């Protein structure tokens, strides 16, 4: 009996998820450079043809993370009807603070990887820059980039040290930076 399209899509999604989870599992104890396709296949408990149906190589896994998972995270901010940079920062910090430890660890691992097609900091700061320009239509490009980099670096610092600064501390920090520019 032929498979239903929904079942086929479900199997495809499950295999895709298994590959990405296996990739992150291997990334816990290995540098990106040391991870092989064979290791991912073994860790995901799939066969080689299943892997290649989803991804050409480990670099394509990174591209998938960058083009699918990161935008999903930012769409949560958009859904919250954020109307100002302060609300944006507040909501971003709330998301990070309440994020499962496993996701924070993944973010910290991904931050160490840079390839010709993958740079998580660049991807996230570009998105934050665009978001800032949407929130502050009269903002210059440099102002938007500064905002994005400060928020990104603060999120990274908070994630790495499991220490979350409050909004007043951040505003003081931002004022000092702007004052020194």
C-alpha cells in the first residue's frame, strides 16, 4: 500500500531532526572540524542514503541551522509585537534567560564555528540590525549595527557566564558606550 504524503513528510522531518540532534550531540565533545559525516550517521542511527537525502555534508547542516532555526527564534520576538528597542532587549533577554540549558550550550558551541557560509554572530547581528531599523526608522546603519553588536555580545556574555544583567544595568552600559563614541 502506498504511503500517504503526510506520513512521508513526517518521516522526513523526524530523520532531519535526528541528524541535527546527532550533530549537536557530537559537537558537545568534538570541534566542528573533527566531526565526520560517518559519525553523524552513526549517532543519528540512520543509513548513509538517508543522510544524503537531507544534507550534502556537515556544512549544509550548519546552513540549515542558520536558515531555519535562527529565524524561528527571532520570529518569537516579532510575534510579541515589540515596539521599541527597550522592549526588544527586554524580550530578548527573557527568551535567553528562560531558554533550556541545552539550547544555550548549542548557541555557545555554534559561536565557535566560522566557515565561508556560516557565522552565527554575523547572522544574528544582521537580523538584529534589521529589527532595530524597523523599530527606529530614522536610525543610521552604524547606530543599528552598534545596537545589534552590543545586544549580541551582552547575550553571549550572559549565556556564557549564566549571569543576566537587568535592564537598568544594560541602559547604563549602553549610555556609557554612546557617551564614549
